[in-house]
């Protein structure tokens, strides 16, 4: 099955968080934002998924505290790009977002 561009960007956001790719993730996040994709999906399906994968590696003792800190720094730097694109009103999670979080668990 061929992945569409949105899925590719979300996977790259996750991978960059997991692999602590500070410079590349900024480029990917800017491209994601320029395509006007949902910033909440970018955060939940891209960034949070990468942090969840890092947490799994920590539990398996493949990652340690320094790696988790670098992953979180990468994620937070990217939040600076995506967070301002979120609607200003209170954010209500849709069923779509809840299903995405369930799939990541």
C-alpha cells in the first residue's frame, strides 16, 4: 500500500523525535505547516508517537535518561512551530484524535 504525503510527513516527525534529529525535524515541521495539515495531528500522531517510541526504548533499557531528554528537546523545539497553528479557542479532541492515540499505544 502506497503511503500518502501526509503519512510520510507524520512518520518523519516521529522518526526525527526518536532519533533526535533537531535540524531535520524543523524542516519537516515547516513543510508540514506549509501544507496546512492539521497541527494537532502533527503533534499527536507525529511528535507524541515518537516520544512514545522513545519511552518504549527506555523501558527496554535501550534508551536512557540522556536520550529521553534529547528526544523531548527535539519534540519541544518542533512544538514551537506547530503550536502557534492550533486554533486559539479551547481544543476539543475529536474521535479521530482519540483513535489515533489508541493506535499508538
